[in-house]
C-alpha cells in the first residue's frame, strides 16, 4: 500500500522554498533575498514546514499568517522571524496585492563555520510564541532596509571565494539591529510587558507559598507555559526589565524558601532538599552555597 502523503509541505532547501512560493530561483544555494513588491504572488495555502531561517519585513499585508499555534498580525508590526523546524500556514483570506517589503531566507548550513551559527540560537525573537510582528520606527525600518539592499546587491553578484563571508557579515549586522529593536520594544511597550512581569511574580509567589511535601522543582518551562510565552521570550523580557533571567529569579525564590525552612522547621538539610524538590541533596547544598556563600548547615548555625 502506498503510504499516505504528509499533511504538510516540507521545505528543506532554499530552492524548495523559492519554488513552493513562486519566487525566482536563488542565486546562492544557501540563501535567497526577495523584494516582495516585485513578487506579489497569491499565498500558497496549507501548512509548510521550513527547515530554514526566514527574516521578513512586510507592509500592507492583509490577513494573518498562522505560526505554530499562534498568528502573526501584520496590521501594525512589520518584522517577523522564523526558525528551522517551525510550521507556518496561510489561508485564502491573506491578501498580498499591495504588500511591500522584503524577505531573507537562508539555510542553517550557511552559518555552520561562523560564530553567527552559534549566536543565532540565542536570539529569542526566533523562538518565542509571538502573536504580532516586531514594531519598528521609521528610522529603524530605514536602517534594516539599508542592510537589505546591501544583501540584495551582494546576492546578485556572481558567487566567488568571498561571497559567503560577505553575506554572513551582512546577516550578522541585520540580526544585531533586530536584537536591539527587539529589546527596545520591551522598554517602550511598558504596559503589556510589565503586566506580564507582574503575573510572573504572582505565579512565583504562589508557587513557593505552597508547603506540599516534596513538590517538584520549579522550571522555566512551567512558568512560560502558564504565561503562554516561550522560555526564551520570558527570560529575554525579565533580563531586559529586571537584569535577571527567569532561572535567576527562580533560584532566588528557591533559596529564600530554603532559608525559611532551615530557620523555622526541624527538617534536616537532606529533608529540606527533598521538601524543595531536589532529587539529590548535594545539588541543593551546592546551589545554596553558590548563592549565599554558606552551606545550609552553616547558615542554620549562624542564625542561632
């Protein structure tokens, strides 16, 4: 029996991507750059799994693009990011008749021998569950357009021994600008982001107020799920607003609860570790000393 066709289109190469969406064949095997005003093709419906990085700046796109379990909304924001292995779907309601902007699509292999190959995995805007594109000022948009034009010009040159070095350097600059604008957005959109911070703090307080025996250690994923964002987005937000990552916040709350148990109960150090959710007491003692400069036993003795 012939196996059933997969429920999505797999786009494993830049050429696959260009052919699927009707864009010109890429001039470089690992990267393509598209001026969207010159290629306003009707959207291809149905899900597509891209094994590629995509950066797109779109204006005047009407409708929403489904991104995983969420949707990108381009009514105001314009800059969007996709990482390899992420699913995207467009439906027949998407209108590209007036769309402007550009798209840069590249395979991870393009970066394999460059520092950017490692650095790109730390950019939260590629991984979090966004519901809107990154908002840009007119000046920010112009800065990105300038880099895009440099990329487009280099992409159209015949490939030589220096092509990949130049392309990767320009991608690095483009992503550095994007990272600056991404963190700026946390600061300028204070109401939404500070509300998320307040909800996070409430969840952490409630979690550590419980005195259930041997409750599991708190994880970044647990709180990110509760707030409907990704771990990367939550840590980036907290680092920007408070100077500390999610893990650092959780360690602080964990140590404060450990201190309370050590000073107000007769639990042994090992029992305290188990009560906090540690499987191995030595890990608790190591973390406690790292954060306080004292072992749990020394802390308890010094407070007597």
